[in-house]
C-alpha cells in the first residue's frame, strides 16, 4: 500500500521561475533598497548577497476582509485574571488583544508586519547594483592565442585513449563487422550442408564416401571459422574525438592609479578603494579575465601589490605624470592593446606639481588615450579644482566617449558617481 | 504482549528502516481502522521542501510571482532559524503524497509517517467535506494540465497579460467556491479533451446573453432615453442573475462580457483550485487534531510493543509537546489559537469522555459518554467541519484546560467586555463563540453578486451583507479594481446593514471625489 521514492536527486530550484518573477515585478523597489545598501556598507563585502525589504503594503495580495469596527467577539486562550462582566480598556494600536479569528498560517502573513524582507543572492545583488550600467567600448578582442584553447567534441575517430571509447559506436561497428564477415562463411556453410544433405539422400550405392568426407570436413572447417570471428576487434573500436579549438579571448586589465602623497589621507584612500572595487566587480562581470595592476605615485611612480597600494604610507610631493608614464610603459611591455581591453581608473585629491599637469595632458593625449578603452578619473576633494582638473577637462573634450571624470566629496557619492560614469548610453 | 527489540536506535535512518517502521505503523493503523489512500512517501532535500512550501504543497503548479514571494519568505524564515521546516507536508491526492526531509532524524521520519501518512491521509479519505468537494485521484493530473495551459497562454499572450489575469483571479479566489452544491469532479483528461469545446460553447453562451445590448455608445443612449416609455417591457425583465450568486469567479467565467476564451479557462483553473483547497480551510483544527492524535497514539503503541526505544520516545515527546503547546493570549509569541493544540485536546478528550466519563460528561454528552471511543472518534472525523465539530464536541474540560475566554469588542462601546470565561455559565457561550469564530461564513465577508445590468451600462453590482456591523477593510478597493479588470465595466459594491445600503463602493472611482 505504501512506497518510498527518493527524490533527492531531482532538480531543486523548482521555484526559481517564480522567484525571478517576483524580483522582476518589484524591480524598482529592490533597486532602491540595493542602492541604499551599496552606500551603507563597505564595498569590501560586495561579495555577499543582500537583505532587501519591501513595504508589505506594496506587495500584498488584496482579498475581501473585515475591517476594524463593528461588533466582534474574540475567543482567546490563557485567561488568568478576567471574570465575566469585566470591562477592559481597549488596547491601543487596534486589535492588539488578539486577532484570534483562527487565521490559518497560509495567507495573511503580512498582517502587522510592515516590511517584507528577503535575501538576494550575490549574483542577483550585483545584477541590481550594475543594472542599467554599461561598459563603454567593450570589445571582444579576437585572437588566436595558443594558450586559449578549449577542447571540443568533434566526431569519432579510430584511435584514441581508452577513456574516450564510444561504446555504442564501437558495438555497432563490431556488429556490422560480424555480420559482414560471417555472411560469406554462412553462405558457404549452407551450400555445403545442402550438398551433404543431397549426398546423403542418395541411394547408399550411389553415395560417394570421399565426397561426404570432404563435405563434412568442409563444414567443420567453416563452423570453426564462423566461431573464430571475434565478437569485438580492435578494428571496431571508436573513440570520441576532441580537437582543441582556439577561443576568442575576452580579457581586460584594470590599472588602478592613486596618489599616495602626504595630502591623501586614509579616508581619501578608502573612498578610492571603494571606487576601484566597484569598478573591478563591474569589469569582472563583463570579462572572463580581469587583471589588476596597481600603480601608486607621489613624486615617482611604482607598481605595487594590493596591500601596499592601499595601506602603506608615503609622504612628499606629487607628480601625476610619473604614474601615467609608468602605465604607458607597462602597457607596452606586457599588455599589447590588440589583445587586451585596457582600463585606467585614477584617484587623486587633485594636487599636482605646478608644471606637471600639462605634461599629464600630453602623455594622455599623445600616447595613452589611443590605447585605452576607458579612462576614469575621480577627484576626491571638497575643495576647488586645481590645474590637473582643468587639463583633464581639455582631454575629456578631445576624447568625450572614452574619458570621464567626476568629483567625489564623501563616501555617499561613490555609487552615484560610479553609476553616472557608466550609465548606459541610450542609442 | 511480548516486548520486541527496537527496529532501530539512534537518529540515523535508511530506507530499509523506514520501510519497516512504515509496515508496523500500517499494521497498527489498521487495528484502529484508519482507512487511507495508498501512500507515496517522497524523501526530499530541505531546498525541495522550501519549493514545496512555496507552492502551497502542490507538487506542480503554474508560475506566478506570488509563489516566488512565498518562497522568499519561507527561505528567509528558514535561514534565520525562525522556522523549523516541514514538520510535515502532505497532499490530498490518491496516492497520498507525503514528504520526508532528508535532514530529519529517524524519530522525525517516523513521526511524520504516523502523522501525515496515516493521520492526514485517513482524514482526507474519510471526512465528508473532502469526499464531497475534492477528487483526490485527479488533482495531480489537473495540476499538470493547469500548469501546461498557463504556460501555453504565457507563450501566446505574454507573461504580463497572464500575470495580470492571475492577480485578479487570486484576489477573488476565496469567492470562487460553490459553498452549497457539490462541484463536478475535475479530471485532467476530460479537461483537455473538452477544453476546446468548452471555449466555443462558453463564448457562445456569453454572446447570447449580451446580444440584447447595442454595442455602440449611440444605441446605448437611445435606450436609456427611452426609459420612461418602454412599451415592450424590455426593462422590467427582472434582475440578472435572478438569484444572488455566491461564486464570484464562476459568474465571471460564465458571464463576463469581454473575456477571451483562454482567459475564461484561466479563471476556471483558479476557481477549481480554490475549490480543491476549500475543505482544508474549513477543517484545520480537525485535520491537525486528528493527525496529531494518531501520531501520539501510534507512537505510544510502538513504544509499548518495544518497537521504539526510550531515546526515541523521549525525543518524540519533546517534539510533540512543542507542537501542541498553546501560548496564552498575552504572550509575545501568541499567534491565535493553535489548531494542533485545540484539535489534539478535543480528540483526546472525546476518547476520555468515552472511556472514563465523569458526571459532567454524562450531562453534557449523554450520547457518547461511555460509548466505544474508536467508533465515536471516527464518527466525529467523518461528519464534521471545524465549526460544527467545536459546536458538538468542545467539552467544559477542554475549555477549562485552555482557559478560554470571550471578549466582546464593539465599536459603539468604549470598553471591551469579557462576555464569558471558563465557568459554568460560560461554557455554552464560549462553545458557541468559538464555533462561530471558525465558521468561514463569519470569517470572510459575505459578498455575493447581486445584479449585472445586462440591459443598461453593463455594470456589475455586488452586495455585502454586513455581519454584526463589521465593515470591509480598505483592501476592498484593490479587490474591486481586480474585479473591474475581469468584468470590463463599472463594478459597484453595496454594503448592507439591516436591509439598508449603508455604504457604496465603486470602481472606477466616481469622478466627483468622495467615496459615497
């Protein structure tokens, strides 16, 4: 009468479609919530999902219900001090005395709860974070790089390694071969049998004993041959063939350039770090492979690792062009623009050695900008702009689609500025 | 009775052990004459359980955002540890599908089998509401049909259009039920077969009904102008429908003038599923009480026979006690009357009344005091729903144990009044009040279709008969908006108090501001 079924191996996520429908339907709500979250939390934990809440009234499913008022009678359990006829003050907030109308668990989970809270997975979260943003000049650089090959199935071959034997095809070949090899033998066998039968049917006087002997020997020989046709032969084996297919590479380098001179405080650096991280996450979603290069500078530029980039302290003056020149050199050395999508993100407080700003413009206009996919510059300062900003504005005018610059005053600006920089350009 | 060795000890389980326990439970259940559908016991993961929860326990369902919302809230609660998942999930189908979660301990699996596979299952098969209103053998097929049909419609008419329609239907699904006559059984095969036929037929019906109306606005004016002078008596043909209709979705399906055939079919699907869940909404206390009573009884029988050891029975008792615990009304965790607690207390008490009646019981329950408890329990399970079950069987002892009291909250009175407590004078009143509290007809506003103006502006008028002056909640407007989407013309609602229209609602809202 009863039986057990183990369903554990069945697909989970049966509700995935419904979940997605829900997220789509409340897109605007969720986006608002996500934007608040991005501003609130440190970008270092962008790697997690996010708890999102939506006002319950916005997502309620209305049904006809009784409202407050009228005459209602409520039966509740757990009486301790009441006696019949007692008069009680009406609890404030309405219905607090218990909505004990025997409401089932199924519906109405909203009542009394103002927020409907749920979690987004990391991917869903990032989807919302970067929703409506676009990487400018995203190119799939096509190249035949020997290292970038992917083995793909391509038909069947006669030789290969045992692990790739295609059993079905091999057995089919074997069967075909067996049929083909046995057919002539069977035919000869049949003929010999017929001949023998005919011979034996003859009158004993007319029989030719040597002929019979001969036929019998022949039959025996043929039967042996039939048996000796192998069930499977190395000749039958077929292997799944794999060929290495070069795949188009799709990779990017992101140069993080930051001023670490004395004027950049740790809070400046934190803001810069968040901006870089956002950019990194964004690039990571668009490219299969993203490499990071950290270049920091004061009067001289140096390529460093991440730890040193964000946390070591330096003092001294500022020469921005040193960093730009270094980036240019690194590109020439290691990242040929034909193979890589190149992004530069620069953060600074706007200070620069007086004469250097024009040099910066020259390096950018003459050399760097030709190679880059996008250059973003954020100036972290509440103060008025200095020479560097003005020179950069000239560069922006020359490369309006590939050069972008914004000012950030406080951490709350990061995300809006980021969104502005990468806003999808409506065609 | 010789004590046997336990089937298994510890908290781990495997399929052989489960099968053996299941056999023993079946044997004992048979002794108690629990008549069940065959059991299909499915072992699933916690994620699958969340999926199942989200789709109200239906193994297949059409897609809708509201199930996604359900899923997210279940997931959230589970992750936070607020909710132990899936004490049990069982589907009223034939075979009866019950889910066991792989994370459960052996005790839990055995408990769920006793509770769901024999408790709920026998209730589904035996209770008159389920027998009359649901067709266990065809529900799964029907769900498959519904899912496929909705998916096809989404493909053909777009997800948004279908979603909008389902939203509207869901808002009215509690009013998609025939309360008094038995519905025709659902069968997926027939549905599919007859569906095309029905589309045509339905549309033809609707067309006949509406043919009397001139379609152009001009013609409409002409008729309303003629109102005073109606030589043929065309306008005195009486109301349509002649009798008020309680099944709103049915009326929509058959009469909404503008719905396309596929839309009618979807209205029908929502209506049929609402119908299927209708008995469950009316037998929560009984159903859970019955299942809890039996898992309690069966587990103890197994312990008595030595089939389970002390460790398991103690773990069981802990879990059982938590399930049947009733928070007092002033506890921060109070969430209404716990149907497990009330139902279990009542069934246990019926057995007590039969086996060892007191004088009080003889006075209150002369028919059952001292009778065969098993017969009486089966009788109660078969022939009642929560409302009548409480009315019939709530004993003074249960009222005392739960310390029930009745508060009257009247908006014309500044204070609340305690109308009854668990004393001699209060028992009957409490029983009456609690019974009413479980009556669907009291829990939900009584709203019926009163008139469809098929000769005039095509407006639809509903009537809400107020119950003890209780008004409708604000949600009435969004629901009427949905109704308007289905009907296609103005929808009115009149709230009746003492035979007089106390309040009128209309959607779309009349232009002159006010809601009157």
